[in-house]
C-alpha cells in the first residue's frame, strides 16, 4: 500500500506491506501540496501529482524512489486527471491548459500533446458527429463537414473551480483509442487514435457530458449526459439509445 503523508509542511510517500503492515520504504515528494497518488496497473511504479495550482508529475519506484519528473510550465493551473491504459504502457495526463499528454511507461518520455481546440475541421481521418433532436422523429447523430466551431465556456482562471481542463479520460481495452472530455467545452467527446496520434472522431452532444467509458472487449464507447439517453460510438459510427425512465438520472 502507498500512503501519502504531510509532515512539517513537506510531502512524503510511505510504502507498506499489507501482510503485516510494516513500513517498506519512505521517501520525500518534491511537491508543494501533493494532490493524489496512483499505482500503475502492474504495481511497478507510483504516479504522484501536485496541487492543480502547479503542474508537476512525479514517477516513483516503490523501492528506489523518484525515477522521473515532468514539470512543463509554471504560474498556471496544472494537472486535473491522470489515467493509465489497461496494461500500463501509456499514461494519460489531462491538464487545465486543455491538453492531454501521453507518456510511455518504459522511458517516461512525453509522446505527444493532444490539444483540445474550440475549432476543428473534418480532416481525412477525422469524423465529426453532432446530436440532432427532431420533434417528429428520434434523436440521431448527423455528420458535419468543413470547419466546425464549438461552444466553449468562458473560464475565469482567477476564481475557484474554473471551467477548464481535461476532466474525463477513458482508454479502449487495447490502448488503440483514448476518449476525453474537457470542462471548457463540456458537451463534446474527443476520440483519439494512439497508433496515428491523431483525432479520430468528435461527438457533439446537446447536453454536457457526465460520463464516458470504453467497452472492456471492443471499440465501443458509451457516453452519458445526465438524461434518459445513452450515446454510443464505434468504428462504424455513432448512435443514440432512448432509455424510458421516470425519475432523476444521476451518476457517481
């Protein structure tokens, strides 16, 4: 077990053996105010990141201590979401600068920065879907072409909990795709292809997205927006399922 501690205004991480709860290792974390820690899927490393006021990502070996550090900028809001792919080969880090950074767990080098912009175009390998509501028929997705401007929120970076940053990350079962959502443009889901490091699809919803998750066995992505509809994406396209329900829909 890894336990984050704060002593005399400094952060530390302790490693404990769950068999008898003895302390195995204890090391200093070079953070201003440690936000959280996360084990890799194979339990070989521990990822730690600083308060959202400071972008700092630290990689620790449970036995050796610090093995890598990433600190791209200062004086701006930092990390918001951290998630490994299923086998731990890639680490996705979403931040308040509207970028998803992908890291290789073999070298802990940055692979690419995937930026979420308020204007996108239908590149040859990118498909843009938009939810279209009809009074006479069911809700469906239509395909958009050309340059599409997204409805981005105005974010006050000097106020608590600004509307910015990558808040949701979901990996496909084999790490071929990763889906994201930014609070800056809350009604849009971005689907990136990791083999080409490019944008594969964009889903533009009518309501803010609350939850996204890939299937454990296929390239099917489920999207929920706090309504009675479920949305699905796959390599074949995008679809909407209307779920009859009377009551309040909530997600935890």
